[in-house]
């Protein structure tokens, strides 16, 4: 299994199918959270990112902003985190935050969100500890964890 993270072009059908797993407002939640935690974020196009070799839902987090520049300034006032993150780290952190929030709803969407949260967390950890090209760097991994803490 590969631990690299790569993106594919924005695919509206894949986004829609994936977001249905977590309820009708999940996509809106992601974009709202992105705006809340970064004054620099102002919308734009997103790409679907995959961890591993298969382009399947259990290897994906459809949340990499394309239009935000190389890095993006973020602030989480709930834990006093402030810093610059890469787009993919920011996207993954926001996606994980949205999954966490959704997991408390007590319905099938909550179950799906909790399952995918833990799966992506495992894959993210493996990617950060891999030397494979395209893997998360340890710095990206630490920033994501500090942002979510």
C-alpha cells in the first residue's frame, strides 16, 4: 500500500456522492469551517485527495482548496493554535473537524462520519511516517494535530 497523497480534478459527482454519506449539509459545513478558521480563505475550487493507490471513498478526503495559495494562515481560538498550513494540511484538518462535528448527530450520517474519521486518521498517521514521495510531512501532520487538539 502506498501512503502518498495525490489530488484529482474537482469532480462534482464524486463530491456529491461522498458528501451524501454525512448528511445534506456536510458540504456547507466544510466550507463554513474553512472560512471560520482562516481569514485568508475566500472560497474557490477544491480537489479530491486520495491517500494510497485506490481512488475509493475510504482512501479519500475531498477537501484540498486549489485557490488558496501554497500555504494558508489559520487560527483555532478554541485551542489557541495559530499558524501557516499547506493547502492539503488545511483541507485535511477542516475535513476531520467536519467529520468530528457530524459524528455527534446520533444518526447514520454520524456513524459514517465517525468511521471515516478514524480511518482517515490512521491513514494520515501512516502517511506522515512514510518516506514515500507525496506523503504528508511530519510538519504537516503535527500542524493538523495541533489545529485539531
